[in-house]
């Protein structure tokens, strides 16, 4: 076993809750806050294994992430290798990087599509983005009964709330916006996704259409798995708001107002409390201090460009993907 596969040993009778994150080196501080929040809300009778898919994390960041393990939360690192599938995705992302305001041009976002294939030992797993903070036991989410569905996820509140995104999903993707889910938190039936060859289907769509989308990996998920997604309660993927309801189990700092960039944003205290004790707090504070007016302006321009792109594509008369 690698020195970076840490945590107490388990036996064949232990019920394991596998939780996947996909990051690069730059996202290590945010992932640390996510993992730390997870460790604060566990069932002592369960065993949690956090598996980080990455494209290269330096030794210092590995050690700092490793320090977060507890008696019943282990950590494993898995570096992605350049398979033919991954090369196709990297090539696609490189082309997409030319688009102004593209938040989703990194291949890291697509690593989650490899989970079913890379980990045949698991029948079921949780995926979470590295910009979420847990406020409840993720084991409860893992216990979600999926039935015949491939995944469970929360209807995307950004799409529900922003007209340009609604029109884009309805018209360009051909998916009713009332069914379109956010991919940042998923309960995954890995066995079913292996059987349907989910990754192969996504690669086929990329190669056939080479589509310029608003949120590509999330869009592909909604297209491929349409009618195979169980809607989750919004308590498991909530937007940060000033008055956060007590029953919220997971806060997702999705797209806008990252607390490590901006001061006085909703739920910032929740994030900073989770970041304490991770070894990354100083670095996060420096990031926030360095995010000056010029960078804030650029950030706002990217958001505006993303919405403008959605508005343009939302006027298409036919969906991009033909049935």
C-alpha cells in the first residue's frame, strides 16, 4: 500500500462509503476544506474512503491532505493516465479553451466519467465537487435507493433561476430544465454505468459533434442519462444564501462568489470554519487578498460571457444533439 493510501485497515465485513473528488494541484486547498467538513460529520460505525482523481498533486499538498484522515476516514490518490479516452477529452477541452468565459475547459471536470471504469470493485459511490462543504453525514446520501436510475442528483438551481440557462437547456440541449441536474453532487450506480458504457457514450458524442457547450461535462451527463436520473432533495446541493435553512446538508459554492476570492459573501463563515485546521488557511487568505479589483472584474466578465453564450445558444431552433 502507498504511504498516501491512508486510514485504518478494513475487513470484508466493513461497509465502505466511497467518495470521489477530481482536482488538480491548484484545487487542493478547496478540496481540503471539503474533506475536513466531511470528517466532522461521520457515523463512527461506518468507514469512509475519499478517493482523489488528479492530474498531478505536489508532495507538500499530498501531505497536507493526508493529515486530514481520521479513524474512519481514509484517503487515496489516483493519478489519471493518458488513455485514448482521456486524450480525446484533453483535445476537446483544448479547443474549448478558446471560448471567452469558459469555466469548464479543464479536463479535470471529466475525470468523474472514468470512475465506473477505473473502480470495478465498487457497485455504488458518491461524487462531490471540491467546492462543497458538508453539514451532515454523507453516509446518509450514500444510502439513497436508486432503483433503476443510473445516478441521483439535485435539479440545478442556477438553471431554474436564470432565464438564459433555462432557454439553453430547453432549446439547445433538448432537455426540460425541470429535469436538468447539477453534476457537482452525485450518487452513482457504478454497475449500471459500466453496463451502459457511459464513458464510451460521452466520447462518442464529443467525437461526433465537437459541440461548443455552456457546461460540457454536465450537459453530456444530462443528455446521456436522461430519464435515468433520480432527483435528490435540494438539501444535498444547496446554493449559499444569507439565511441558510438548518436542514441543509451540503453547501455548494458553484460558479459565483467563491469565499476564497470575495469577502462578505453568503455562507463564507461555513467555508472558513471548514478550512481551519487543514494547513491551507494562510494560502486561502492570501488568494483572497490577491483577488483584487482587476481579477474581480475579469471574474464578472467571465460570468457575463457565460450567460451571453447561453443566451445565444438558447435561441437555436433545434437541439444540438440529434436523437
